């Protein structure tokens, strides 16, 4: 092992780490606002990669009909829950938002996909297909039990993850796909040969993180989200609708997951079930930061990425064993440091 | 065993009818095989019910312990030629040791960190199984021997059926025995948070580890059966998705009911099998589409029936008999009460600082045996913090607290409890689903000594009878005897506070600490409480209470300690304190 190899491994690690950082930050964000540990985020990222791959191949992506299906489920479950107050106006409103919107997106995909749209358009379409899935999942799975314990919400999140794995297989098939890089080619920077895609990943991650910072620090909506994160009851008392902040957090989370998906697609082959492991690595980072601190999450994510790329080099078969065993000492350290009460129960 | 006590013949009939499944000629062999697997998965699900539903710890990693059991037996039989029977102790040892090690680190994790931890180690164990040469990598180990009993091979499903379900029956009996015991109460009390259990002497970390290891042992035995029924092992049935399916069984069946585990395993296994044959035809391609249904099922169950399906099922079965109180049971030995007037608690210059905030500022006071001492003060005066110092929940920054000639500072709440101090909580901490009787019996935890093993084998009955008799005696004393078989959550708030006092009395304390016992009580209830406390004092009990209701405090106490902003501002007989200008100023505000 020489300097070139270690620099190469370091580069690889930082790039993967940047994606884990984006996912980890999203996990922290969703957890803080809704107390949901959003495991299915990984599936959304994988769907982002697969959707982009479909556009590149000139196919209509499976996410388009899937979004329509989710919209139908939402209307149906609202109907079951609401029962009273169901009238023409209600159906037109819901129909437009949850069914007509997704249908229009689907139609757009059918029209554009065979023409193999430009990269920026494909990415934009991918992200706009996946963003609405966030709030839909929130409405279907989590909103009805929004006040349950973290544990119950977590089990529900695992349920959603389970359902999504099967759904992904159904809509995307079992084969893996790989997308082309946003920027092809390699740039020499000093002794280091930097891949164009690496620059894109780093750039987009940094821009997203700065965007999040500005959003949370400067806008009223962002402040409302932070207030909900600090104290749900208090936020509700001052007039912040916690349900809609929950939906918003999920939309934001889905958007960031889709974006990381489009970036990761050219780094490694993604199939319907790749998301779980990727998002769990975001988790390792988020947990290391106690599911609370954003900057610490980013640092820990870079650490996970670097550890992963070095262990892939030295003991490739045991890469996952090493990364996931790492979480245990971290968890122990966390549970010793954080004095939070376990008096919570449903 | 209590589950079967009310209608033993019915249960015996059900079990015999079930045992006939393999010999009824018209049942296809395929269904008998399915029942064998249901039995194996039931073992895992029963363990999870105890862990998740009863102990309040969620694990997605049980499949890893099934894997430990299966691989242990597979290696020993295939490589070293052991008989499958001979590997059982090794299986138990492997599962037990690995669970103890993983448990020691993960059981400490609270709340949602524990399930996250179980996901992490089950993934890394999965890849470990798949990458170790000796375990056959991802191909696994095949050609394992079947069980054989006195020369009769149990290779066919209709024979191994009996072995598997014998294990399940054993697990049901042993698990129910465990829950219905002193240790079982300690485990069941964990769900409502560990603070109450800890303050009655339960070593909660040990109780958690016990359930964790027990659940892993059941999973290990399931793996042992699986290896020799399947006759092959490979990593895929032991991955995290299998772990999620096991949790689904527990949640669906009803986490909290031993038989719910069997119900959940039955539904999930049959559903999976049916879906695997129906869904691909419906959808037109192959794949694991049953995961879609399972995922949705999990979410829906949490939304509409968080208790699972067993309670709906159990309505059609005879209800288990409530616990019998044996009047003849031996009375528990009592600790000698200190002589009236003797100094039993002395707080000297106790100080508690949280960062720059001084919550308790060098407070000193004394409590003599046979007195009721009141600790009063406006909101934020440091009363609750003082309480937490005395009970060992918090460790003071400086100062000394002596109780019955022992230094309390540095002792854990359960060690303080063992010295004869019992408490109630400002916010009632009873295990909601447990009966009032069992909640109260938890108070007597330190007066018994029987552990897990003797509970499982029912060797603890005479001690258990004594503990329950004591609980019933205290309930009678406080006037709640007619409510003893109701779930604690069904009592009114005032009654729950009284039940907490009964639980505290069960410890046989010489000092009783009551944290706002009259809060939320109606006028008549307050009067009854005052009568009860006065009667306890007459019997020689010493009481230290925090209370807001001045009228209540003035009439009842012998001595008052007044705190304001963490500092003691007055002390003395109630009528003297009531005229103290500093006290009046603290309560009513100063004259401008």
C-alpha cells in the first residue's frame, strides 16, 4: 500500500461518506421533527438511482405508476378514516392533489422518456417523482400514530421498509442498474486523480447542506420545523400545525434521498434492495451523533465512508461486518453519554 | 401454568386434538411440514413476546441467535460426527454466551437505540456467516443428519412434529411460569420504566439481561431444530429480514401474551406460504411479494390493534383464574422497627448543583422514628431534588445523608431500599397492565429471594404464596382489597396513589417517603389518606412527605422543613412555622 492507493481510498471514502452524510442529516432531521427513524429512506434513494437509470435508457420509470398507486392509497385511507364530511368538494380536492397530479407526472414521463431527456431534466423529473412520496408515506403510515412511542414508530418504519422492498422488486425488477456520471472524465489535482463525479457529489452535498442551514436558520418554515423538533406540544400550542410540519419534513427527506440516489447511481450498481444497507450507513453516522447534531453527523458519515473504503481494500469480504460492528461501541458510548429517560411507553 | 388452570380438561383436549394432526389420514404431508415450521418459529416468537411485549425491549436480531444455534449443531454434526442430541448443550451454550456478550453491551441501550443496535449486529453476523470458510460461506453446510430416537429416525415431518411441538409446549409452560413469579413481576415492571422497579430493589439491568438471554436460548433451540429438520443451513434464513419477520409474528400475535407468539407464528407462516404461491400468479412474475403484504400488515396492526390479535382470540377461551391468596401461607419475616424518637435520617449540608444552578443549597434536617415530617416550599424550592438525594436517585455534590446509621451518598436506589426506605412517586409509576395485587407485590421484591430458574420449574411456590399474601395484607390495610385483581390502569388516580403506598408498605420499611400523596385527590379521599397516615404513625412508622396542600400538612405533621430557592428557610412545629415571617414572605410575597 502506497500513498497513491491510500489517497485513492481516501477519495473513495470521502465521496461515499458525503452521500452517507446527506442521508444521515436527513434521518436526523426527520427524527427530530417527527420522532420517526425513517429506515425506508434508503429505498427512496435506490428508487432515485433506478429512476434516473430508466430515463437514461429511455424507459418510463417504475416510480411514475408507483406514485399514482400511493396517491390512490392515500385517498382511500383518508376516506376510511374520515367517513364524515365526504362530499364532492373533498373528492375534487383530494383527487386533484393525490391522483391527478401523479397522473400528470406519469404522462409527462411517458412523453419525455423515449426522447431520452437531458441529464438536468432527468434529475429534476426523478426528484419531483420522489418528493411527493415522502408526505404520502407520512400520511399513510405515521400520521395516524404520530403520538405513539419512538419504538412503535420505529417498528412501523421497519414495516414500511419491508413493504417498499417488495414494491421495489415489483416496479423495477431484480436487475441492478448503473447511471453514467454527471461529469465524465478525470481531473488531475496535484498527485490525486479526481473523478468528475466525485466533484459533483461533493459539490451537491455541500450545496444541499448549506441550503438546509439557510432554510433552518433564516426562514419561518424552517424555524417552525425546529420548534416542532424541540417540543411538539409547545409548537402546537403556539399554532404550528405539527401534522403539516411532519409532512413537510418527509417531503424534504424524500427530496434529499432522491438527490443522493441520483448521485450514487454512477458510483456503484444499484438494485431494488440496495437502499437498506446504504441508509443504514447513514444511520451509523446519525447515531454516532446521537440523532441530534447535524455537523457531527456529517463528520461521522465521512468517517464511516473512509473506514468502509479502507476495510474494502484490506478485508473486502468483511467490509460490512466491520462497518456494522462499529455501531455497537458507538451505541454503548452514546447510551452512557446521553442521559435520556427510558420512562416512555405507549 | 395459570393460563391453563381454569379449564385443564379443555386445554388437554385441545393439545391431544392437535397431536392427532400427523395421524389423520386426509391431511396432506405438506401441511404437516408447515406445522413443523410453525412450531420452530413459535419458539422464537415466544422469546420475542417476553423480550418485546413483556420486557419492553425490541429486537430485530433474533434470527441471528437462530443462526448461532443452527450453525453450532451443523458444524458439530457434519464435521465432528456428533449426534444431533449431543449438540443441544453446545447449542444452549453458544446461544447463551453470545447473547450474554451482546446483551451486556446492548441491553444497556435505552429506548430506540436497542433495536437499532440489534439491526446492526444482525447484519454483521449475517455477513460473518456468509464469509467464514469453516461455515461454508454463502453456500452453507448441507447433508446434516436427522434426529433419531432409539433407532427410529425422525426424518419425516409426521415424526419430528412431536419433537418440535413438545419443545413449544415446554417453552409455553416455562415462560408462563416465569411471568407468574417474583422475577416475572420484575421483568414485567420494566415496561413502565425502570425507576420504580429499581427503587424497590430490582436489579433492572440484570432483569433485562435475563429476558434477553432467555429469548436468545429459545431462538437457539429453534435453530437447533431447524438445522436437523431442514438438514442444511445457509446464511439467508438468519438475516435481518428474517429477524423482522419474527418481530412481525410477536407484534401481530400480541406482544405481551405467550400464546400470542404461537398465534403470530401460525398466521405469518401460513400467510407467507399462501402468498408465495398466490401472489406471483396474480402479479405474473416471481419475487418476494409477500414482503409487501407483511410490511403493510405490520403498519396496520400498529394503527388499529396495538395489543395484537391474541386478545380478540382469547375472548373465546376460558379466562385464567386470578391468583389465589393462601391465608395459610407463611408470613414474611419483618424487620425490627427502630425505637420511637430515635434519629433515623439525618441530612447534613446536602448540596446539589446542576452546572451553575444550585438546586439544593446546604440543606440540613433530621427525622426521628415515629414522626411525620413534612417537606414544604413553593414551586421550584428543591423539594423533589431533596427527595431524589435521600432516595439515592441523585448523588449530592457535597454533604452527607445518613439513614439507619449508613451513609446514603453513593448508594444506588435499590441499595437504599434494602436499608428499609420505601417511596411513592409524584407521577404515579405503576405497571398499567399488571394487576393491582402484582404491582403491590413488586414492593416485596427484596423480601423474597427465588430466582429465574426456580420460577421456571415452579420451585418457588411457597415463597410466592407468602409474597402475594403480604401484598393482599397491605391492600387490605389501605382499603383497596376489592380491587386487587383489576389492572392498575383501571383505578382512579387517587386509588393509584394509595396503591403506591401499599406497594411501599410491602417493602416493610421503617421510613416511608411520600411525594405529593394528596395531589389530585378529592376532599374525602384526602381525609381517608390522612387517617391512614396517622394510623401508620401510631403503628410506629416514620414518614417524610412532600406536599402542597397546607391544610393537609398542618393537621398531620409533627415537624415541618420549609425550603425556598434550594435553601432551608425555617423548621419547626407546624403552628410555629405557620407564623414565621420568612415563610409567609416565601408563600405570599413580601411587603413592598
